[in-house]
C-alpha cells in the first residue's frame, strides 16, 4: 500500500455504499465504513492495490455479519417494563419517614418503646411481654396502645385527638 489517505479517498464511497446496501441504515453503514478502514489501517499485512477494493468489501461484509449476530442476541425491552418494587422516589420517601419514626420512637418512654417493639417487631404475646417487663397485662396493653397513638399522631399531625364533650372545653 502506498498511501492510506489516497486509499481512503478512492474506496470510502464504495465501501459506504456497499455497507448501506447491506444494512439499510445510514448510521450502521457509517460505522461499518469507519471500522473497515480502521481495520485496514491496523492490519499487519500490507494491502495490495489490485485487491484493495475486494479486501475492504470483505472486511465490511464481515463487520455487517458480526453486527447481525450481535443483534440476534439482543431482545427489545418492553416500554412498560418496570423494576419490581417501589420507585426510587418512593423508596427515598419511605427511608425518610422510617428515619423520622425511629427518631420519634426514641422519644417514647423506654418501657413503652420496649413493649411496642416486642409486640410489633417480634410478634410476642401480651402475656409474654408482661412477664419480660415485669408489669401487669393491663399495663402492657395500655403502654402499647399509648405508644401507637403517639406514633400515629406524629405521622398524621392533622388528625387531632377527639375531645370529650363533658370536659371543660365542651361545657356550654
């Protein structure tokens, strides 16, 4: 090969046209053409001018066939396909809410917090919690109920506790 730039100027339009006819896509034809000349340029063997066009077309055809093999292994994804589970936004909101509730859980009295966690997280029976904490069954139920109300009030601040109509504010 005498000069690579003259080889490119002479055969690039032919290789591009050949690749375009093979692939039917301009973008693919441009990729095939550029890769063909990269491979010809980096080839360890010199290109003889009398076989240059055939050599370049053979490279272009092989690149086209490689592309077809790659495309046959690819599967188009469904546009409506979503990852299982919550969206990243929902997950972030959930983590933020969890962190807030964990902080508020620390504000509860220790005995109430322990009773609530034993019941809600570990699924322990009320009687078992009463024995573990050394308090009565009624006290366990009250502590868990009040802890749940406190946390529910934190989560939904707009829901105010109902006031009894017989109290000082309810008298007429």
